[in-house]
């Protein structure tokens, strides 16, 4: 007997649905600091919320669903190579930087104005899928990062047999 197996980007109905964010999309940030989330990255729910956190290096804005946001905290708390005091400091700062953002009925997320200014997120931006989260990049920074990372990508791809 042959089973027909269907692969899906969503987890089973018994577990909370988790979207896998993959791909690269270019969208414009409007005058109100809104950007459209690609439709394949949006849930079927009426309203969806994420946490917006600038990356520690100051290059892009991470957009995390609540489960991913919680996972970061859990990973930090369970990391024994980081001292308990440093774990508390990281978690405090991480939560202080995070801002709750919502997707409206048109599929747009309102980006924090301060982060748009700090990260140069205006006009056309690049939305990058990074498995369990999205990243929003200034187009010039994204071009520089991909050029810088190309050699690492090729090397690792060879090491893992891609």
C-alpha cells in the first residue's frame, strides 16, 4: 500500500500553526511606516500580531510571531554558557526593545517609526524569510550583506552537500 503524503508549510491542526518564512520580497514602506507582508506569510486569522525587534547588530528589523519571540527567551534562559546575570540583562534589553505590531486587513504591518528611522527603512525595503521569523532590510544594507555572505553560503552548501 502506498501512502499519499502531502507536505505543508503549516504544522498539524493539533499544534499551533507555525508558518515557515522563506523567500525574498521587495515592498514599499508607505508614509505611515506600513509595509505589506507577503500573502503566503500571513495566517488565515482576521488579525495577526508580531513582535518587532531590531537585530543586535543594527542592520535590520526582526519580525517575530509570539511563539518565536518566546523561544528566544527560553533559549537564553537554558543557555548555561551565559551567566545568569547576563541572561537577565539580555532578556531585559530584548523585551525593552520589542514592540508589538499588528497586521491590518490589507496585510500591512505598522513598523515602529523610531526603528524605520534608525535602520533606514523607507521607500523600497526587502522582506526576507528566515525560517521562523521575517527580516526587513534597507535595500542597500541587504545588497551588502548578501555580497558579504555569498562565499559563506557557497562553502556551507558544499559542506552539507547541496
